[in-house]
């Protein structure tokens, strides 16, 4: 959430930058300014009336001591009247503040100057590519390989739950577990502390990282307890620091977590959503950083390098995209997507997004730090997938297949206890 200070002092710049996200902010920005003006005027009236009430209350005792009962009664009446006015204004102030906050959350984060102009995914910028992109003749897509080698049972997942909930078995389940363990060890080796967070969150947590009220339709809701199943580990991990003031010496904070993720995505058809390409439940390892504003873009670059090394270690062809304004998330200031090549499907599969949210989340979270002058400032938050498991599995199966089986990347040997699926 943008701060009122930024909106008031940089209204024209906010509107100009948000146009890069193809978002017309002019009306909402003016509403915020008008509501804030109203709020400030009410607060001033309340403060003045409260001061007058306090002065009148002090005079009552003095008047009584002087035997001026009539004047004292008049002062009591004035105090009671002021008290009622303050109560009415306070009710109005709460309503205005609520309306102001409801308007603020409708405004997306301001994109970084690095964000390219564009309306959709076709205008994202390819920053780097690695590995050799190829298509194998007569190769099988991962859903056929999964059936051939009894790795994943999609039909049984439908029977138990529904479409988008695959059941892994045998070496398929072992491969899942191996990738999770490898990714966590890789992250911990780079200085991230491992966290095992809850899989359900409350409304305050959903609001803090920007899922609510923007994305409630994409989340599974547990109505009896008013909880939501997490769409990513980013949400509970970042919310560990909600309503906190950190000391500068505690920064940066680097955390990693594995969780199942749950997303209610609209159904569609075609190879883009077949097999493991799009699921309602999937496993993912996440990295999160919390750092000082001056350090966040260096941290973002290092996170991108970290994820790139991880994909390189698996031997997968990949590319890194800088998302254009029209393809960016609501809360992001700058996002890099990683895609790996699927040889059998002949298409790129997104496996990671690495984003800097600047102060957008921390303002919602009320997450600050105390600087060297003992002043509190909002921190910057960042996160990234390291990595999303299903599409990595899809690419590994398809790219490493031959007529008799599937090779496993060497870095996974200590985790799988097998080097090949046959």
C-alpha cells in the first residue's frame, strides 16, 4: 500500500508511473487527497474541542471554590456539549479513515524506473538465456512419461479431490522430496534461514502481503474459522515481522521455506494447463528478504543470480525475463520471471518470479526499522520462488528422456538414491 505522504507529495508522479502498469490512478489519487483533507480537518476540530473541554473542566473546580455555582454549571454544560461534539466527530473520523484505507488499497504499487512499458507477456524483456533450447523428436510429454513410468497418477488425484491435485508415487514422490530437500539446502548454503510456517493464514496476514482484498477469489477459504490456505510461503514468512520495529543490526533478514501452495485458478484448456503445467495444489520452496531501502535492489540482483545458479545446476535451458508494466503483479515494483524449456511440449514454463515490493508490503505490515538517528523507517521486502517444483519436474522428465528411461541430474543423486528412472 502506498503511503498517504507519497500520494500527497508526488501525486502527478504516482499517476505517471502507474500508467506504465496501464492503470489510470488519477481518480483514486484525488479521492485519497480529498478524504485525507477531510480527515485532517476533523482531527483539527477534535483537537481544538478537546483542548477547550480540558480548559473548561479545569475552570469548574476553581469556580466552585469561588462560590460561582452558576458559572460552574454553565462550564459543565459547555463541557458536556463539547464532549458530544467530539463523540460525533470521532464517529465521522472513523468512517472517513475506513473509506480512506479502502481507497488506498485499490492503488497498485509504483513500478520501478527499470520496468519496461508494455501491455502483456509478449512485451516482457528477455534479460539472459542459458543452456541449449532443443526439441526431441518422438519425445513424450511429461504426463505420458509419468504414466509410463508410474510416477504420477493424475486420474487418482481427480478421484480423491479433483482436477489439479495430482498424486505422486514411487520414484515420482521420491523426486519431489529430493528437489525440495536440494532447494532448501541450496538456499541455506547461501545464508537463508529455514522456516516451517503454518499453511493457513488469517485476514490480517493476507492483507499484510497484498493477497487481500486483491486476490481473495484465487485463495481457498476455510469459512468456519475465517482462515485462508496459503498461495505461497511468502505470506506466512513475511508476516512473521508484522507490527515490528527492527534494529538496523538485525538486517538483512534472509529466510527460506518449503510449503504446499493452494490456488483457485480459473479453468482453461490446452497443453498449457495439462499435467503439471497448472495445478491447484503444488509444492514450492520460497526465499524472502527484508532489508534497508538502500540495499533492496542489490539484494534483488543477488536473488536473481541465486535462482539462476540453482537452475543451472539442474542442467535445464532457461531464460530470465524482466516483466513489463502490463504483466506485473499488483504489489510489485520490479519482477524477474524465470522460465525453463520444455523439450517435448516445445514451450517455456515459468518456474520462478523474483520481486522487489519496496515499501508496499511493509506499509501494510507496519514493518519498520530504527535507523542510526533512532528514527523509524519502512523496510523493503522481496521474495522469489526457489523453486516451484511441478514445472521443474515436467522439464526434467521431458528434457532428460531417451527411449529406455529418464536421467536424473547429478546434483540430485544424494537425495534420490537413484540416478535414472527406467
